[in-house]
C-alpha cells in the first residue's frame, strides 16, 4: 500500500510540474486512481484524466482548464483547439460554464461526433498558432467564434479582453469578422458588439455590467479613472466607473469581484483579509472627494431589475430611446451601434475636501 502511495504521489507530482493532469499508463495505476477518486484524494476532471484534489482545488478555474487542455494536447498532438478552449489559451474572458467542454476544430470532410467532454466545430481557412504550448485557432478567428455564439453580455467580455490583451483597435477585429462572416450566423451581432468594446475594462464582470447598462439605456461611464490619493502626492487610486449626472454631479462605481481577494497574482503576497482591509482604507480616502460610490457585484448585475433600480437611485442618466434602439438593432441583425454618455466640459482636476 505504501509503495502504491509513493508511486502515485510521484506520478501526480510529475504531472503537476508540467501543468497537466495524470493519464494512467496501465490498468494497475488506473485502478489505484479510481480507488483514490472514490475517497476524494484525487479528482477526475474528464474521463481517463486525474489530478490530486489538493492541487486541483488550489487552481483557478482557468488554470484547471489549461491543465486539461495540455493533457488532451499531449494525447492528441494534431488537434487544434477553438472557441472558448482557444480563448483560455489567449487569456480572454470567457464564462466558467463554457470551460466544462473541450472545443476542437475539424473539417467538413472529417465531421466528428461530439461527446460529453469534447465538442467539434467545422473551421476552414484558418492558420493555427501555438499559444502556451497549445495548438489553437488564430486570435481573430477565436474572438469571432466566441462572440458570435455568445449572448451580448459574454460577447462584450470577450471583445473587451481581446482589445486589452492584443493592443489592437476594434476596427482591426471588425474588418476580419466581415471577411470571415460568409456562411456564419450572428456575424452582425459580433460586429455590433465589437463597436461597444473598450480595452480599459479590466475584468469580465466589469464588461458584463457595462453590457447591461447599454441594454438598459444607461449613460456609459468613464472607465478606470485615476484619482490623486489625498494623503500621498503623486500616487493615484483608480476607480472602475465614473458617471456625470445631468445636474453636473459625479458618481463613482466599483465592481466587487471576488478575484481581487482570491487571485494570488492580484493579492501580491497579501492574505484575503489584508486585501479586504486595504480596500476599505482605499474607499475611506476616496470618500474625501464627496462623490457617492455605488458598489455592485456579479450577483447584482445578473438581477437586471435590481441593477436598474440601483443605478436609478444614484441618479445615473438613462435614455429609453437608446435602450429601444439597441433592442431594435438586435432584432434586425444590424451591425450598427449607438452609445449614450454624459460629459461635463467645465470639470477641472479632481480635488478632495480640504486640499
């Protein structure tokens, strides 16, 4: 028994160092892994693929997807990943629910039957690239496929992240979407959504919140606005959103995503408790500007009736005409986009009270 434990620990550790899951090489190891899975010591992310529970549970959802993709790529070196699987390799913002399936490109002459864990997509005329050791569809093709097969909220998250990580303008993607568009559904939706994209959006949650604002006809906020720190000259706080109301007043908005308290890279060596304390200290100083701060979470955004009521209570400008126009564009499959925002031309630099 001890020999089996030591052997299995060595195999799992070797796979972890490579950023992969373990694929048993023989029936004996497979039987041991199955017994360990029954008692919870290991997990089986997909059929025939295993990882230690301690390692797996310590990974982010996106790193878990990368582990699976690297494992599948090792088993099938000729496969090319596409759609959300390719998006994970590029670091694009996709929904967690889309990560349960491995998306693979195929040709019309080799139509494969999709299974529980693998979904095949006919893709032609694209030159695969290698990203993070994975063979994937090109960036433009990946973004195109994800956006045209997603709803507006998730498509905007993909678009924002594509602009942010590539440094390319939305026009670059739009021109490629139109070339790729022949014979594909929802091309106009993808183009219209890309017109709304903004690289300043820093997370999928912020993008989804902005998509709801657009659909509901709210004025678009400025993103990632820098406020001088009241107590430290030359330093700045950045806020997620800033609106100008019709009376000239300003409202700050903060998206409360859990990533800032869970992601090791964002924590920078701090504990989650320390990060929460730092966030409270930051907000206490921002209140010196005398601007109301509206905070909302992903749960708030998903309840659109609640989110609308929240923004209205803070006096965020809203245009019924803009909301109706956006819905009309969606129904007509038009690639046109309309934006609504409020700006003040008399605003000077931000100054906290007592400055």
